[in-house]
C-alpha cells in the first residue's frame, strides 16, 4: 500500500563531515547550503512527495521492494542499480532471484554499484559485503561480473583517489537509476553516520560506537571489528534518479519517523531524503508504528491509486 509523506521542509543542523580522509577540524561547507536550496527548489518543482509503502510484514515488504526493482529492470534493461546490504534486504534479493529463475527477469545488462564496504575486510571474508552480495544475490541471477562494482576494503594509501575513481565509474555508467537503501538505528544511510555532510561524496568514514556494536553480532568472538568503511556519500546518493529505502521491525520505528516526518538534519542523515523528488520508503507496520500521520497516509493511498496510479509503479 502506498502513502505520501507531508511535503513540509525544515533544515536543522547540517554540518560538514568530521571524518573525511583529510586531517583537520570540521569546516562549514559554504557550497552545501546552495546545494540544499537547489535540491529543495527541484523537489518542489517536481511534486516533492515522499511515497511511503506500509506492508503487513517482512515478506510482503520484500515482495513490494522486489516488484519496484524488477519494474526498473524491465523498463530499462541496462539500468544502473545502487545496491545495499543488511538483513533487511535479504528477502528482496531472494524474491528478485525467484523472478529471474521463474519469470526470466533479465539482469544481463544491468550495472550495479554497492553503497559501501568495511575497510580491512578482503572480498573472501564471510562478513564482507562482497560475500553478502555473492551469497544473497549475484550467484542466483545473471548480472555480468564486469558490471559489478563494490568498494575494495583492502585498499591502502591514496583513499581519496580510489574514492574519486568510484565516483567517476558511477558517472561513466550514466548515474544511478535506482538506489536501494537500508537505515541504521541511528538514522544513517550507507555508512553516513550522524554529522555527515549532505554534500559528501564516496569517502573513508569512521564508524560510530553504536554502529560497531550493532554489527558486532555478525563477527566471531574475539574477532576485531572494522572501525572504518568506504561509503558512498549523501551527495552521491541524492544524485540517484530514484531512491528506495527498506526498513523493518519496531527497533527502526523511531528512526523511520524522524527520517520521514522530522526536520532535515545531519543528526539523522536519512532525513536528507526529504530533499529528493522521487524517494519511496518500503516499510512494515512495525517500522511505521511511530508515524504520526498514518490515517492521512491511508487516505492519500486511496487518492493516489485513483488519480495518479503511475506513482505506484
């Protein structure tokens, strides 16, 4: 089911990155505010609605997300997809694999760019995002290996040049047509932790203690946890033509509400998505439990299906 979030925009606490690859104190990003206002004007000019799809549970949410991804691939066989990892996305990837195997959904011309990777983990490490993508998606569909891009967690030396090359590769592919996201308990998208600049690009990012503890369960007892990651920046994410964010479970309810209905703030980096003209939250009832305008969203769903059904595809 589809709902549209309120179009109110409030800016709050947008600051420059404190964890860039360069040394030095936080600096105000003067160009950031011009960028934000350009995004606001663009969003208002294009409708600016944030669609919210509330689903009964995880399986329905996964099918709905897969339906949207499949629609993108069918309408543009050489689409560029921005991919995410994490337990929330597993069901979506499973359904996409089923659509490929049973209905012939063709990924042979699709190009993919993953959001992030832990620094220090080789592609063969069982907790690397390379491994996650192989096990949950790539070995089950026909994406060409030459078209798969995931940040290299083993790089050393000139991180800035490596990250700039990742950005160039995205541009050379024509930009991202559909960017898939999860959301962290502290509101991060990718590994853009709180206080990340809304103009940030792919870079080396220091992880917060909260993120490290949330992910510790995936690593063995006594195994050292990665402290940093390479991640697409918020500016990179906002340049995608369409964005799809998945969230499930009561633990994400407060963060989801802040991202959709709260002020736009660097303290909850997912709130930047309010600036994007074509973003869809696909969430289950538990993740949407703190939304204040739920009844209104239900009415909006009915009107959207009646008057602008193309928004639901």
